[in-house]
């Protein structure tokens, strides 16, 4: 059971990106009319009043905050609000902290490559992972006849190494089509125990299903979030540290990884609670209830 | 009579390597199973009936032809496999089947190099002679899922057994034609007294 505690990617840490930040003109102290959009501090705003020359971040009654610009949407903690770019999304960050775990969510791509370059040691990590998803291939019949080209939407790079001064380059490649990434989480990986069978997974669906007096259904498909109750075995001697660590990430979006090879057990979200039974002097069992972000 | 040959398989499909053409290739490959089953079993029947037992003192024309190498086939994906492991094993197995079908022809050719003419010595049955097993009924597109699954597993296992048997037979044959008792190309007068057993 690994947890990646994210490093907040601020504009100063984003060394480069091939995603243009041209969603709208940069804000200047001129007058804007209703519907016009501007970029201010890497966020997109839309004027909701005419003759509006106020600074967008200071006057929410005059500007509608449309969220991060396309370049920064993948760092905005909203999985369903992706950064998109034709062919590839190629960015580099230098955080000055250890980035030994990377998780990407709501990804539309064929493959993702991560290159970590230490200023002294050079390239210390270079791995490309495919997003091809074969999880449904569990039998000969499925091998021959299931749809081909199924892809996963999540991908995780773990155990990258401890290189706090390194630059981390991520290349999300979708060939000739548009690459997309809902959330890129780069952070410090922490192993708290061993996740076990018995873990339950599911989704929370926010779609609306209403029926009128004639029995006709109106269905509006909306977003959903992943949920899981992880069954975890801890070393009893480490329970104090585990409790302290979990307390430190309370109400904080982090990446929970039950098994890096099972995308269904990878959730970007927060834990609602945990309970651990101190069962024996050596090992103890517990449950962590996690709800994902949409 | 020459050995019954095996038709060349179309290119093997690969989910991991070539998803764009998978449907086209997998359909062609799967449909080739019917002929492959018939041809492989005909070859097995032919080999099993070949009079090349150890004590047949026939005229050996080519004493030491080059023995084809039969590479061990990779394992079939097991029912407990899933995901990428299952897919990779299936890809590898089908690719090896394509190679094996070619090797079958080499073995048939190799065995045909031994031209046996009925000689005065009595043909003795050799109880240790390997027997090439038959393939089971192949899976096909028209079958139900449960039938397809059952036939796929049995089919794959029978192919692996076939390849192992064929390899054993090829080795047996190799030992036979290079055996010291092979008098096929003897040009000097033999003066030794040999117990011919019959």
C-alpha cells in the first residue's frame, strides 16, 4: 500500500511545457465587456459585467473564474478537467524535493515516458509505460474476441529514486491524436503497509436518474468518483508512524495505490477514516476508507 | 510417398504488438486452425506408420541428414492468468505455432530423407519408438464461449504435446540413422558375426 503525497506544482516549478497558454489574452487594466475572457495568474476568467477593468482575482462579482488555463489544468486537483494538446503533452518540473512517485489520472494517450535527470548524475530514470489495458483479457475467448485497443486512464510510476535536485520530464504521447491528462501528481512515495485481498472497490456515480409521473426516465450522465476500502496489514511496530503519517495527510488529496498493476486500486482522493486493530505484537490489520476526486 | 505437408499459417496475431490489425490477423489465424488440425494429424499418421524401426536393415540413402531443431513451445496461458500476462502468453504461443508449423515440414522432409527398401531382414517393432500424438478438435468462431474455452485449452495442450512427441521422434530418428548398426553405406565386406535376433 503506497501513498504519493503530491508536490504542488506552481508556475515557478514548471520549467517547461509544450502546451501553449493561449486560451485568452492576458488581462490588462483596460475595459472588458460581458463574455470576454482573459488570463490572469494562469487562470481563465470571463467578464460578467460591461466596462469591466477590475483585476479578476480581486473582483469575483465582476469576473467568472473558469479555472486553470489549459496548461495548468493537469495540476488543479480536478481530475475531470484535463489539459489537452495535439500529439503530446511534454512538461518538465524541478521541485527541489524528492519526486519518487508519479501518477497520472484521466489520461488519454498511448504511452507515457518519464525521464529524471540529476544535475550531477545525468539521466537516472527513463521509463516508458504503455496505457494499453489488457485487464479484460482473462480467457481465450476474451483474447480472440474482446475489443482491441482498450486503454487505461491511470498510470503510475513508482520507485523512481531519491534525487531532490533532479528535473522530471513527463511526455504523454498519443501519436497523431490529442493527448489529454486530467491530473498529474508528482510527489513523495510512502509505503505504509501491505494491501490485501478483501479490499473493496467501487464508484460513486453523480449521474441523475429521475422518473416522472408517467414512469419515463430522464437520465443525465455525470461524473463519478472512485471509492475503496483498503484492507491493509501493518507492522505493529510502525503503527505510531502510520497514524502520524495518515494524520498528516488528512483532508488532503493524495494518491492511494493498493497495487500499482491494478488500476482499479489506484485512487486520487482523500481518506475519510481509518481504523487499525492492534492484533499481534508483529502485525496488525486495518481498513482505510478512501473517496476519489471527480 | 512424400510426407503430407503443412500449409503455412498466416501471420500470427498480437494484441500487445499490433492491435490495429488484430481483428484481421486473428480471424485469418483462427480460421486456419481447421486445415492445420487435419494436416498435422495426417503428418502424425504418416510418421507413425513409417517403417524405420531400429532393426530394419534397409538401404539408407542419406545416412546423416541435418536434423531440424524443434524449439520448445512456450506455455499456453493458464486459466489463472489474466491481463497482460495472459495476453503476452497467448501472443507468444500463437507466434510459436506459426514457427512450429514451418518446422513440421522440415521434420517431414528430414524423415523422408531415409528411403527404406524392404530388405531381407525382418522388420522388428520397437516398443521404445516415440509416437506422435494427434491434435484435438480445434476451437472456431462459431462455437459458444464455454465450448471455445474448453477446446482452446485442450487444443493448445495437444499442440504442445505434439511438438514434444515430434521432437522425441526426430531425436529417435537421428539416433537411428547415425547408429553403428546402420549398414546402408557399407562398401567393405562384413566379416563380423552379428546376432540378428531373428
